[in-house]
């Protein structure tokens, strides 16, 4: 039977969750680099731990802590319950969440409820729609953009830019020419902010600047250190063709581990903002390998406004520990804030942090 593009997309989204839960697909030759940064201990913090305030404002909305549940899924049967549980956690802890790529919702109406359930289960927190750079580059109509935004009553649109993933994906699209111009058209026409994110290879300062010039209000660096989407797609390629001889064996390893570590992305964008204050308004999300609240704290001290996590929170959901994980990450973050004398997230942004050699 001939597969439709909607059924191919649904199958891919299903296998992504499966592979991320059950296969070893993290970078092995790269980490986030966050472990090599250490806060300066403050022996006289002059604050009471009980008064530490984790609330912050992201894209104009107050949230309870600087953490977002990253875009993951939607568009196939089981995605409905996954998205419902992720959204319930986001609502309970008053943090934003992104839905997975909405390409499937544009291709047909069979699983649109798996996206709509997110807004139903998270009525009061920021929810972000999501679409990929290849779809943007090939041109999205205003009807398609409205459909995605309305389906989740989106507070922002996330555009994921994933050239390495598309390169490795058996059915990937590598037509990226013209993406920035098309992105600019979207940022100047839709009624909500646009967040540009990678999916694990990181965003350099040069690219962040181009994205800001194209009108995006935030970049989510999604740097190297967590999932390698090249590895995820390599698993799918080998399952489909039983081999991969596309690349030299010696090059393959480097390509599978390709990317800019999360901490390097953050430091680069912070330096850009310092050198060119006109980019100061660009909000920054730190993601790619975030493992705990100390990673969140370090991200903020290195210039991020909030952090985001996908794989760790998905695994926690799978193990029935999602709520506990979010609570412990909040406790980790409070511990660092106490020990650096930071009563608020704004103060944490100024906390002294040093690179270890
Ligand atoms: C199962 C799964 C599916 C994902 N699907 C999407 C997606 O549809 N759109 C997107 O922008 N990112 C997607 N991502 C990427 C994440 O949002 C995130 O950028 C990336 O995994 C790096 O973060 P991490 O190391 O915390 O997982 C997905 C991640 C996971 C784990």
C-alpha cells in the first residue's frame, strides 16, 4: 500500500520517541561544556533561602521557573497521551511548553487532536507551535500558519532549524536555500513572536545574529551535549536500508558528533550582545543536554533567560517521575541561588562564574 506523506510523518514522529527512549543516541564525543564552569561560592549570601524567587518573565509572560518543556511530539496516536501528560505538568508547575513539529497537522486532519490537547490541558501557560526550517524554506501559506497557531492557541511559533538531522534522515529535506528570507516574512506577518531553535547541533553567535536580523525574538541554542539527531536518524536509516555506506567510516563518527556545545553557544551569544548592544533584546533559551537545576543555573549565568529540556523530561515521564524531576530541578536551582547570594533570576544572571581549566 502506498504511504501518504501524512502517514510517513506520523510513523517518523512515533519512531523518534521510541528511539530516544530506548537507544543510545547521545553525543559520545561532545558534552555541553557546562560541567567545566563553576560558580564562585558566596560565603556571605545575605539572603534567606526561603525567600528565593524562581519566577521570571519570558517573551512577556510570567512563568514560575526558568524552564521550558522542549518541543517533542504530536501527530500520531500515542502522542495524544504524551502531550496531555507533558501539558498537565507544564500547567501544574506554571512553565511553558512547545509541541512537536506540526507538519503532520498541515498534511491531514487525522491527529490534530494530539496537538489541540496541549492547550486544553495547559490553559494558562505559554504554549508554542512548532514547524521545521524545510517547511519554512518551501513556503508556508498564511492559512497554514494560522492553522498551526490556532490549533494550540499559540503564544509563539518555534521554527526548528535542523540541517544535520535532515541530512541524516532517510526521507529528509536538505533544501535550506532562501530560509532566512522566508523566515523574515513570517516574523513580520504573524501576530506572535517567533523562536528559532536548533535540535542538538547548536546556534553560533553569527547565526543568532542572522536570525535576529530576520526578526526572531528568541533563539533556543539546542546545542551539542544531549541527543544527537544525526544518531537518531542514523538508526532509522540503518533500519530501513540495513547499512549506511553514505560516508567514509572515519568521517561518520565526526558527523554523528557534529555540533557546538551548549555552553559555547551561550558564551558566543553573550559576547555578541556585549559587543553589539542592539542584539540585547534577543531572548536566549539554553538547551541540549540539560540534566539538572545546576545546568539551568549555569545557563542563566552564561546569558540564557531560561533553559529547556526534552530527552531527560521524556525519560522521566516514561518512568513516572516527571513531576519529581521538575521539583528536584527547582530545588537544585534554589540551592545554587542561595550559595551565590542570588535572591532572584535577575540576580543569578550576574552571579560570578568561572571556566575551569
Ligand atoms: C522524542 C523527541 C522528539 C523531538 N521532536 C522535535 C520536534 O518535533 N521539533 C523540535 O523543534 N524539536 C524536537 N525535538 C528536539 C528537542 O526539542 C531538543 O531541541 C533536543 O532534543 C535537545 O534537547 P535535549 O538534549 O534536552 O533532548 C525532539 C526531541 C525528542 C526527545
